[in-house]
């Protein structure tokens, strides 16, 4: 037995490729997660834009709230419907390629917006291009990264990555609001484009598709038979981690769309899928659809300056980071369906009192609303993704894509209806109250998700 063998690092730090401890102090999964976080930040720029840019566009072109809400609705529909297909495309062509293309689409759509002068053109830029790009960078991206690269702490990782969207809103929103005032909304659009494109080189350099690409196991995975090799063996080929082999069905068809539709067919036979989709549709309606799109115009109706309202949404973004990461930590430790019920009910209470809080100035009660709503903004994501993974197994990421599609469809309907309500009544009060009632429905649905869903409702592999 040679000294070389005795100097082998302990099993918990030795990679399947046989590399030494000094090369594995930081698991590559955390580097991938960091780049994914930055990608989500870059993709989130447009998420803050419609609420800020709606009033300047109305003032310049005279377009109605309904027309601009329609552009946002198209964006949200494509945002949602692209997600499950993007998850399947990531499985087939790799996370890096799909993510880079998505960021380029967001950048292109935002840059071309500066040339619009007809209402149908905003439907193409805000709606089609940015909708396809943001859909490919939707929250299913976070679930895919967590499920591929992490064997433990998945809830925490999903929470951190989901917070990347909030961070994007936090980073961009004050600047977008300031640029929308001076020099104008076109400068704000170019800022969004630059934010998305700036991340592309980092994605191409550091975002690996799977642990197998760098010869490691997912973070927290056990090394299979670590001492099985003969002591005299000087080298072993890298082990492909079992956790990142092609998912069931991923290689059955060359068409990612077929893969996504096959998963939908299987998932649609499970009651838990419909419960999650219904709750997440209401989640989308009460976040992206209403607050994200119409909070600033509604505050403007009450005499509040747009920059002040934008600052309040930025505070929502700050507390969203805290709330989502905390939700990921809680999801690893508590029943996710109970967490969902609590989150939805607290959100409903906030929306119920919002019409009483809006005014020309920021009162302490509004600050309390912003903090509570921020903590709850997308705290629903980690428990929802966890239930998808536990019930649907290897199909979990694609199933979450379909559940997220329901989230965005709900957001699209809410954005359009709220715009119509504003044009018809002159205010948003009915929209806020209706959303509060829907949150109670979502809380009840979530609380009644069957505890034995994993045992009684498995989804067979393709």
C-alpha cells in the first residue's frame, strides 16, 4: 500500500473523479446556483417595468389602461405556457443554452420597445418576445437547478433562487422609475435590455448543465461504494451521478414539447396537481397580475407620485427576498401544504385592507402592508415545488412548469380584468376585494391537499 492511497481525502469530500479535497472546498453546485441567481436577477428587470411605464406610455400615446393591460396579459400567458416546455428543453438541450437564449430574447424585446409607436407593436415586444424569454427563465428554472444539482437543502436553494426574481425587481425598479421620469421610458427600456444581456457571458462560462459535466455528485448526495475500488488501482473513470441521469421520458422523444405534454397527461390524473394549479393561479393573480402591474397606477390615482409608489414596490422586493429564503428553510422542516394555506390567507387579509391604505402620502399602515406583502410575495414557491417533487418524482420540474403556467394564466386574467375595472369604474377597489376573496379560496384548497398523495397518487414513469 503506497502513501498515495493513504493521502486520499475522506469520502465526504472526495469527488467521483478522484480529485482532492482542495478542489472541492466549494461544491460546484453553489457556483451554478450563484450564476442562476444572477440570471434570474437579469431576467427580472421587465417584471417591474409595466407598472412603472404604463402611465408614461398612456401620456405619450393616449393608449387606454385596457390596451396596455392586454400587452401585459399576453406576456404573462406566454410567460406561463412557455415554462413547462422550457423545462423539457433544458432536459434535452441543457440549461446553459436555453438560459442564454432566454436572456437574449428579453434583451431584444426590451431594446425594440424604444421604437414602438403603435399599440400593436407593444403587444409584440412586451407580449411575444419578452413573454417567451421570461417564460424560459421562469421559476421552473429555479426548480430545475435545485433538482439537478442538489440532493439536500432543495427547499432552501429554491427559496434563494426565487428570491433572485425579487432581487431583480429590487435592483431595477427604482432606476426604472427614475429613468421613466427623466430622460423617459425609452431609457428605462434600454436599462432592462442591458441588465438581461450582461448576464449572458456569465451563463455561458459558469452555468453547467449537470453535476456529471464536472464529474461530481449533486450536493449532499452519497458517494456510491466509495471503498469498492481495489486499493492498488491508481485511477477510476468519473462516476455519472444517479441523480442526474436522464429523467423518465426525457429520452423517449426527440421533441421537448412531446415530453412536456406527456408529463401533463400523467399529472392531470392526479388530484394534487389540480389543487396546486388552482392555488398557484390565484397566487399569480394576486402578485404579478394585480400588485405587480396595477399597484403603481392605482397609487397614482390616489395622488401618490410614481417614484414613491415604485419605492414601495422595491421594499416589497427587499422583504420578498427574506420571506422566500425563510420559506425555503421552513419547507425543508414543515408540512408544505400548511405553509401554503397560511401564506395565502395572510395575503388575502392584506388585499382586503389595501383600498383603505392607499393615499397621496405614505402612512405607517402602508409600510406595514408592504412589509407583510413582501414577506408573502412568492413564499409560495418553495412549498409548491417541494410538493411537485415529492408527488411526481423525476417529472417534478416539468410538472412544476405546468403549475407555474397556471400561475401566469391567473396573473394574465387578473391584469386584464383589473385594467377593465379601472376603465369602467375609475378605480381598482373591486379588483383588490375580489383578489382578497380568491386568496381565502386558495388557502382552503391548499389546506385540503391530501396527506397521502405520495402513496395513493403516484405517477408512473413514461
